[in-house]
């Protein structure tokens, strides 16, 4: 066995493998070549010689050109040369030879170093190789066993990255795994989002409940309805809360130009509670003039005029009336016709006052939801049947006013236009714009169901009862003993319980001369032995003492308690009262 590798292409001696060219073909050299001037071995030289012989045979048969044949052998048709060794035109199954120019008449090439495409040129010694790269080279014998034994171990071989190809083969179930991971991730995110939304809802609910609770407690405190605030000791605070509400009040006087008489109502728009009310004031209400004289509401409207009446009402009720609207019956008829008739639940049949036949068909029928024209509304508002009280007629007037407000426009400009169309003359300081805007606000309350009509209770003799008038005077009108100016007179309400009617007049004269404002509290149904002087506010204690001294009553009769809504000091004259001579 030879020491070198015998390629089987010649007998020039042993050869050894020095590397591979760019096409993966092995490159050999003669084992005895000098390192400095090594002569390369062409392993395909002998193959070329064989191909030359075959080419001569083929050339004789006309198969083509043999590039390795001598110059004189190209007499037959030539076959194209395949420089890439594809083997086309050869039937031997062997790899086409690489032409050796030195062996076919060409000048020999200069000595050169063997070419190694994967590293530096091999100059000496055997080079490592990969068995897989040479195991299946066509028509090439494998390395001998001795040379294979001399090859380095696999662990010492110098493998390069260019010799390997990495192929990533996806697993068959990779898509299922990815889908499952996405599904799991999305489900987790949905659960977390649901938890966050639930926590947000709980927090929002707690905050809302806290705000509602705080608002309810605040409203109860503001309205004086909290437990412990409704006792007699805290009445002053409750009255102050009711009086602190914002109210707009206008007095309306209906004058019956044919039948005579007047009807009065106080229209109240509480902008704080969003509530509208028509307070019907009986004509029998006792009023006290600036000079201390006592009169009734009806007499004051007819004799003293709107300004004096408004001032007297303010003094008696503790209110602040902003203006007076004189509404004669012809203007009421025009107003109802302008708004397009009204609907009223009538409580009686009303005959036509202009009809000559008393048995004619009634002008107004009794029943619910009766449609009234201007003429019918006037007849119903001024009607008072036989045996009926004046308060019954006053309540019918209130029904008509509420029906007008329900049909009036809620737009201030439109309501003002309606007032201007009436052509009535208003008493100062009330103007058409003020009245139109005021009526528009009440119309909005009436259409929304926030409007009601109530009657001011008046006792016999025209006085107000402290027990029955507080719900109207204090709660609806906001009437209370207003804090006067420094030079304003203190209002004093006097109720006669002596059993003698003339004692009231004598007490009035004494109080007026003492610089106080006299308010009639009426006459009690029974008598009382001892007189009482009561004040509600601690700041009025000195005023109450002065009132007692002025009337000649002992100072121990002064006590703190409940007074009438329109007076700062209330006096009950008992049998121990002795007027000065």
C-alpha cells in the first residue's frame, strides 16, 4: 500500500490532499514537491488523456470537438466545450475534465500555491478534511485507510460556519400553541378588566351614596327638619331658615267694576324651593296704618290706595311686597281671551249677570274641567251664592288666576307682550317687563304642577292666629319680624283677653305714643287673669321690658317664648291690665 493517495490517473508517485476548490473538488499535490516551488498536481490530467483518446474516437465518428486532442486531431465536427463540467456530450458518466494547458501545447503555467477557498494557501503538511465532503465524489476513490487513520480526530477538526446550513423546521402544532397562548392571555386580560370595572363601579356607588347622604342631611339642616331642631327652643332658627329663602311677591287686587267689591291675592314665586303659591287674603284682615289707626284690607284698598295698602300688608304680615297689580274685571276678561280660554273645576252653576230671564241656561256649568271664556271667567271669579262666605268667592278667584297662569306663555318676552296687549296702567314701581317676567316664572311653576292656592286664615275681628297663620305667613310668605333699622319702631302685637273690648284701643294709643308699631292680635274667646309680654329673639328682651313698662305691666310678666310671625313682641292683655287715665 502506498503512503500517498493514488488517484488512478497516472504513475507519477504518491499525492496528498491539500484542500478543495470553489466547486468542492479536491486539490492534490505531489508528496515530494518542494515547499518553495511546489508543482501542482492536476488530478484530471490522466482523465484528460483518457478523454483525448475517447475524443479521437468520437472525432472520427463526428461527435464534436475534444479540447484535449492534439492540434492535428480536429478534423471532424467539433462539440461545444462545457466549462462547468456538466458532462454534456459525454457518455461515460464521468465528470468533465479540467483542461491542462501545460499538457496540450500551451506554455506551462508559472508555479503557484494551491488554492484553498476556505482558508489560507496550503504550503506544507496534510490539511484536515471532512469525511462527508469527499465521501461521494463521482469517479474518485476514497482516501486510503492509512491516511484516514492519520487524519485528526473529530474534536480537533477545524470546522467553519460556511460548511453548515441550519434549517428551522416549525413544529406541526406551533400554530395551535400560539392560538392557545393568545386565548389564555386575552381571557386573563378580560378578567382583569372586569375586576377593574367592578372596582370602579363600587367606588362610584360609594361616592354617590355619600354625596346623596350629605346632600340630604344638608337639606334637612337647612330646612330645620333634623331631629332636635323642631323644639320650641329652636323655633327662631327654623324661622330664620324659612325667611332666608328667596321669594318674589306681588299683590293682585281684582276690582269688580259692575258688582262692586275687591278680591286680593298675593302671588308668591319661591325661587329657592321652586314653588309658586297664590295666597288668598280675606278682606276682613285688620291692618294698621302709619298713624296707628286700624282698618280692614277692603277699606284700605278702596280708600287709601295701593301704596298704603302694600305698606300695611308688609307691616301686618312681615313680608316684602314688590309691587301691586290692579286688575279690573274688563282686563281679566281680555286676559283670558288672549291666552285662549282656561279650564277650571267649577263648584257651582253661575248665571249670566246680563241675562234678563233668571231661568235661562247658566253661563257657567258646574263640573270638572270646564272651559271658560273671558266673560265666563269673570262671572265665575266674582260669583258669591246666597249663604256663602266671602272666602268661597275668594277661592273661585284663586282658581281663575291659576287657570290663567297655566295657559300663559312661560317665555318672559311673550308674557310681556301679553301684558302690553292688555293696555292697562300699572302702579309704580311695577312695570310691564317686571310683571311679564314674573308671570312667566309662575306660569312655568303652574304647568309643572308646582303651584298651589291657599287661604290665609283670619279670625273674627280680622286678626291672625299664631297657631293657624304660621304655616302660611312664615312658611309661604316668609313673613317674620324683620330686623328693623336702628331708628325703626318695634312692632307689637296686642291680643285682648280682658273681657272688655275698649282695652284694645287704649293699649294701641299708649303703644303708639311710646314709639312702637301697633298690630292688632284680635280678641280672645276667653279671659286670662295675668298679662304676658313675650319675645322670641334674645335681642328683643330689652324691647319687651320697655313694652311692659309702657303698658304699666310688671317686668316679671316678660318671658321668652313664641310670638306671632309678624311681630317682634307679643302682648296678651289680662284682667290685671289697667290702662292709664
